[in-house]
C-alpha cells in the first residue's frame, strides 16, 4: 500500500506546487514545455505509459495490495486532473497558434499591399512606355517628313538647274538667230 500512498502524495504535492505558483503569480511552465507536453500526450509513448499505469493499478487491486474503491478513486482523480491540465495546455497552445496565424495574416496583408503598389508602379511604367512609343512614332514621322522635304528640295534644285540650263540654251539659240539675221 505504501507505493500507492507515495504516488497520491506526489500528485497532491505537485498540485499544491502549481497552486502556490498561481497564488504567487509565478510564471507557468514555458510555452515550449507545454507544446512538448501536448505533443507527447498525442504520441504512442503516452498511450503506452497510460496503459501500463492503468494495468499496474488493476494488478494492485487484483493482488489485494490496493482496494478497488481506493484504486478507482486514485485513477479517477489522476485522470480528472490530467484532463483538466491537458485541456488548459491545449487551449494555451491553440491561443498561441491563433496569435501566430494573426501575425501571418498581417504579413500577408502587408505583402498584398506591396503587390498592389508594385502593380500600380508597373501600370505607371506601362503608361510611360506608351508615351515614349508615341514620341518615337512622332520622331519617325518627322524623319520621314524631313526625308521627303529633302527629296522635294533636291527635285526643286534639279528643276531650277534644268530651268537655268534651258534658259541658257534659249539665250544661246536667240543669240545665234540674231547672228544669222545679221548675216543674212
């Protein structure tokens, strides 16, 4: 019977330590320890340990080392306390995860705003590119106009030269005619 009482005394002492910490406003176990505990409780090792503890209590009762009433009282107390603390620890983990998700959501919102700003910048750049393309087209038209003007100027110069040549030829012919008139 002594091992059972030792276990019960340990549970009561541990519970009183936790209550003293709460009353003294000492910090609860570290978040990492709580997360490790909740992960462990969901593992195969935890199932094995709990099964062995239950089997041990039943063996103590079957062998007569522990009365059935006391065994059920101890098991019920242990399971109830464990369920209470696990529920608290799981809720703490859920709260921490929710806070982490809120931070991720804020980061996503910031990234979305950055993407929208980048899209606006891209749109502005596209407008600038369109304006530059219009300027290039206008310059191309000016270059084509200048080429046509140069062609027209060259044609005008050639026409002027031909006209001068014709005028010179006509004057020469007229002077030849006058010379023939005088001879004749």
